[in-house]
């Protein structure tokens, strides 16, 4: 994992230099100052190989593969996989794990914490209700603010639009570089200023926080934990099946925690 030294940064879109249009991007504003303490974050997205180890240890099942209905809704991808029931990009060990819900991501975090003798961060208080202890020393998902600070390069940030470059092709697997074929091997694009890979593109990454499109108007300055409880969770970074606009560091999304797709994955975080 990569140690991200704490510090202050401006979170959100710089409207003076990034003049993207569209109501779906309004939740990236207002730009506001955030101060974070130091933390660790994964150098790579969680891989298929790592997730297979979890599956083997727990007896759980891997997520389903794309079915014929999914391929029918994604004809550009189907071109590469005409036999959709048996032929697809597959669970390749060095690819990012995907088709993961927020709940499945935190279950992996808890398993890895227990495996390493660390205190679990997440506790279920119902089938879908979860409490978390961000003071615990176990593995967790990054907060939204931690994710953006790391994606921007922390104290080494050069102010790029994408994580590690202003040239999206250098750092991101997105629709133009994947041609809709599927995700790519992790760590094969240029890393960002901190040596972190794939924070723009490849697979969307779940964050710890609940999602609220207006949260930036009331976010606390220091170590913001996210808004109050709701059914949505933050998703960041864009993916292999989306255009470059969604691979920008400032971009935010917030699907329901129990929903997933073949471009939803995650990256680990941990307290220093």
C-alpha cells in the first residue's frame, strides 16, 4: 500500500480550468478546502487473484459473468465476445475485480482484517445496515475525500485533470483505450504522482461514504466522513466502458450500495 501524507487540498472541480457542461456534473461543485490526516491506500485496485483467495477461504461464490441480456444491452462489447454464454474477458488474475457491490467490498475488507489480526472496521446491525469505526486499524474503503486527495497526488499533486496526467490516454483505461472490450491488466498505464495506478478508468471504485449530490455545500473541512445515512454510496474514477469525462478526478457518482455492474470494483485503504 502507498502512504499518503496528510495535508490540505481543494476538493471538487476547478470551474475556472475545467468547464465541462452537463447537469450530471453539477455535484462536483462547490470547490472547497479539505484537510486530511495521513492514511494508506492501495497501489492497485483489488485484483481478481486477491478476490479468489477470499472466495476460497470463505466458501463464497464469484460474481456472475455477463449474460446474454447484458451483452444485448452492450452491443459494442458483444462484438468482441460473440459466444456470450461462454466467452468473455474472464476472471484473469491480474485484472481488477469487478461486478462487486459495496457490501461485497466491505466483506472483503473485514475478511482481510481478520486474516491479518486487525480490528474490523465494519459491523452489520441488520441485513443491509452497517456501522463502521474509522478509528479501527483494519482494512476499509477510502473516504471520498481520501480517494480524491490520493487521486490528485496528495502533497505531490501537479494539478492534473486525470489521475497522473492531463492526457487521459496516458493514465486511463476508458472507452477510447479499451474500445469497449473490457477491463485491462492492472498497473499497465502511467501511475500518478504518488505511484498509484488506475485511479482514472479501468473500474469504478467504491468509497466508504454515503452519497449526497449536495454534500460539498456543507462538508466539514477536516477529515469529512460523508453525509448522513441513505441508500447510495460514493463511486469514483470512471471505467473501461465510460468516456473520458467520467475519468476526471473530480467526477462523482452514487449508485445504491447493493447495485453493481461489470465495471464496479474497489481499492483498499487503511489508517496509518
